[in-house]
């Protein structure tokens, strides 16, 4: 069954770190200075929505993940 989780568009992300501050279990800053949803379903939908709303460049969106794409 698909799970709804966060997705960061690497082409848009400016590395502001707001998402990592709101959902540290979901996002992680990468070596290139951009955020990645390393565990896209690791927080409540409400918290993930807060991180989506906080993104100044609208780089984060919802994505449907299959069970083998997410660990929890």
C-alpha cells in the first residue's frame, strides 16, 4: 500500500535548512548543500505539511511511495 511522504526537488532546493529544522527525522542535508527526504514518512503528515509550507522556493511536495521505497 503506498504511503504519502515528502519529496525534495534537488533542482529547486536552495539549502536553507528550514525543512531539517521542522522534520529532522525526514530530511537530511547532503554534501552538495541541498536537502533530501532520506526517510520521507518519518513524521506526521501535519509536520511534513509544515515543512512543505515553510520551504521558501516550494522545492518540497507530497509523493506516493511504495512500501519498498520507505522504511517507516
